C-alpha cells in the first residue's frame, strides 16, 4: 500500500507558491531575481489594525477557545460591512469565520459537494479551486474563456457544460488570475441561469475593492436576490487590508449550510485565532482609506505593466479591470528558438525566463490555460519596469 493516500497524493502542489519559492531560493543565492509570482499586496497592514491585535493579545478572553463560527462582534461587523460594500443583507448568524479565504473555499466545497457532483469552473481559474473540488469528491468541469472575450464565460458556454450532475458554479469576479470583472448584466444573466436550473453559486468576492476605471464588481445574489438561498459568498481581509498573513476569511450563506459548515469547522480547527479575528474586526469596521490608496498605487502599475507587455512582439495583453494581475497570452512565442532552446509550453518558457532573465512569472498551466503568463503587479514600480524590460529583451531573441 502506498504511504500517502490517493486523495492527498492527487493534489498538485500550488504552482504559484512553487514559482515564488524558486525565485526566493535564487534570491537567497544572491541573484537579482524580480518576482511577479506573489499573490499579495506589498504594503504593511495599516497601524490601527495591528494596534487592535496587540490590544487583543492582552485580553484573557482571547486566550481560550471561542465559538467555532467566529467571535460574535466580528460576525456582526462582517454582516454590516457586506451591506455597506456590496449591498447584500444578511444576519450575523449567516457568517462563518474561517482561516483565510482558502479555508472558506475548502469548507464551501466540502459542505455542498457529494462524490460525483459536477462543479462548473470557469477558466482561467485560481489554482486552489480544482484541488478543493476534487478533495471534496466533486468533479471540476472546466469552462474556458480566452483573451478574445476578456476571459469572461457566457451563459451559452455554461449551459453547454451543464448536466444533470451539475450542482455548483464557482464564480470569481474580479478574477485571479486574469483581473477580469464581469459587467453587471452578465452577472445577472448568469445568476438567472443558475436560479432557473437550481445550481448553487459559490461567489468568491475577495478582490471586490480592487477595481479600476470607476467600475464596480456586482455581487450575484444582490443582482439576483432570489438566488441568495442557493449562494455562498466567500470573502476575507487578505487582499483588501493587506492582511494575507493574518488568515481571516469568511463564508456567508443560508442558515442550514452555514450551520453545517460551522459544525465541520468545530471538528477541523475549532475557532480561528482570536487575536487575528479582532484584527479583522478592526479592519472591516474601519474606513476604506487604506485600500483606496493601495488601489491608486496598483492602478498606476497596472497601466504601466499593460503598456510595457503590449509592446512586446508576440505578447497579447488585455487590460485587467480588477485585482492585481495581468494575464497576457504568449502563444505566438511558443515553439520559437530562444538562447538555443525551443520551449513548447509556458512551463518551459517560464523556466527559461527565470534562468536567463532572472524574472519569475507563473505559467498559465497553473490556471488551467497553457499559453499564458500571470504577472502579479504587487511590487515596486521600478522593479516592475526592470522586470518586464528583462523579459522583453529575452523574448526579442525569439526566432
Ligand atoms: N480567493 C482568491 C481568488 C484568491 O486569489 C485568494 C488568494 O490568493 C484567496 C481566495 C484566499 O486568500 P486567503 O486565504 O489569503 O484569505
């Protein structure tokens, strides 16, 4: 018998973390690597949040176990924040606080999916989704969109992929890895389609505040209110407040499902760190000034990186409207000779770029769509310019 269970052995290690680790290892050797792999804002957590956490460490109540579903004050603050930010009204009892958005994803699929159930997964997708669906026994059914539609899937595509085993649609707008944001009408059309067919929606809204050009990201159960009883909203503090290391996320959903997910969590991990929860409470109950200044910085870099990437022959880069990623196609460069090598896929090309240009990018294979690179622009603008220039110089050698 094998030492590791088939279930766990079947998990692909996170490619985004792998690229980041490779880049860090090269950096540690003293090489001047520029990393576009990171999925986190490069700003410190705002002071008032850190101060709330420091204070919480000294309160006796935070030293013991608390309710598995989350601190009541935090659940209340999340319900209020959700109404403020997306217009979705819920009761604090409908909120389950999780160890980051990642655990919200795992718990959501574990709670909704039975073995054999199909989950419609628009691609390019965030690399954690298929793993969490598979671990729950579900079958990810990939529905792919490309740069010609701005990476947005249509109702027709979803309908073509629907079977009588379809239970859930995963929806992520703004998207990791493409930065695509669905227009309100398309959110409405997809929501109505899901409602009509009794399909659950898991909507990951973690990048809700990182949107540019004055657009907003519509929340599906707000646009289609009848859908609320078959929707789980996922969110967290990581991206909005530059709090990736604090590990606080949440699920909002109908009472019965949230109750079931809380019971699962009580056995899985008990409560999320109370100190981190108190930091999250200060974050969501506080102002959005910090995210607005982060957004300005990201916006300037977004414009810069899209213009630099678009100037590279063979690179096609739609303008992302949200998150902090650009997702250019490099399909035209595959199979060409660069420095005596002929990379046939984006894993090989990313490896060549890391070795020869000392720049780390994540290949599209990690997101279900070979032929693309994900560039995170959560890095200083000078590094961004230097990094893309190095890539451009190397790719200019393609013959
Ligand atoms: N959802 C999406 C789309 C993400 O990109 C991420 C992080 O990369 C998460 C959820 C989870 O974030 P965290 O677990 O740090 O809260």
